[in-house]
């Protein structure tokens, strides 16, 4: 089971977690893609994934089933989490790497996740096939060669996500950025131009521009449980800041929404992060 496997976008590696039975790290070309706990799907190892899980837990009563759409699958950590914490949820994953998904099916017990479907497709193309008002939750966590495809950060794509979401639905987006957070500011401005409420979650060092890291954006056409999410972020093992309201507007300031015509590339992690196999 542990070992290297050829996949569409490089070479995947599966490593067992010696300190956590049931835990597996999935990497592609040395870049961590997913951490999966087969025995305990509610265990979220990566900090940014835990923040996404906290947002999901705060939606509604925290237990009712969701219609969830995921762009980017890899080990399907969050689909497993939603299936475990919200029994009866129906979920669809779009992932462009067919061999990687087949590896996860065979080696990481993906077939055991109830009511989960996976389609091999580019994420943006997949969203375009969905009907209006059919999802309660859309999660976008897509990286290729450690960089986020810029076409899933644009105004045109964000509007398509809003089309698919039901009015109280939530949109979660993982962005990776470095000092200055120029890309994140533009992505935030993009999301805020489409959704009525947006918040940002990030580790303070990342937010201050001290290091490259993950920023989670959450958005809704109605309201988000900002206080509940902020409380979870502040009390986490690795605390994160929650930025919303006027503070968020100050964060993105005069940044312009990204469009398909802009062609702005997402930033790449610095070489030292790539060398140590950190998560994007």
C-alpha cells in the first residue's frame, strides 16, 4: 500500500502515519495533497482543512444532511468528513486526475464513503454542468503543481458557483499566497462582488505577510455564523484570525475583482516549502 504511483499530473506517493494508525499522507511530486484518516474521518490534520471543517460545522444546526459539491478531490478528506458529521449528505466531487482518484479508491477505501460520487472532470467545466439552486455547499480546493488554477478564482467562475448554490448555501475556497497577499486580496474582492457576506480565515503570520500559507474564504448570499466561526478559529490548536465585515473591506481595499481576461497567475510556494513537502 505505501509507495509511489504514476498519476496524470506526476507521481503520487502514499505514506502511512507512524504516529497515527489509520492516517495516510497523499503527495504528488513531493507536494502534500491530502491527509486521510481511514479509521476516523472526523480527524482533520491540515490546519486549513480544519478551518473549512469548522465552517461546515457552523452551518445550520451542524447535523442536517447537505448537498455538497467539491472541486478537487485527491484523498477526499472533506467529503469523508461531511459524510461522517452530516449523515445522509449527497456529495459530488470533480477531479481531473483519473489515475489519482482510482488510486484513492483502491488504497484509501474511498468506495466506503456513503452517497459520494466522483467524476473525472475539470472543476470549472463540472460546475457549468450543474443546475441552478442544487447545492447547499460548494468547496473549491484545487491545486496543480502547487499552484491554484487562476480560472477558478475569476468573477465569471464565482458567478457560476453562486448560480449553483441555493440562497442560504455556502461557498468555501482555499487560496495559497505569500507576502503582500496580492492574489488573495483580488480573490477576496472577486468573491465579495458576488456574495453578500464573506469572511476570511488565516493564521496570523500568513495574514501579516510573514510567510507563505493558506487562506480560507467563506461566502454566502445570505448570512454566515461569523461569531461561531470566529470562536472556533480563535480556540483552535493553531489559532487563526477571522476577518469579516468592515475589516474585510479594509483588507481588500481597492483591489479589483479578477476576470477571465486578466490572466493573473496564482503564486507558487517558495522552494523551501516545496522541498519539505508542505501542503499548498
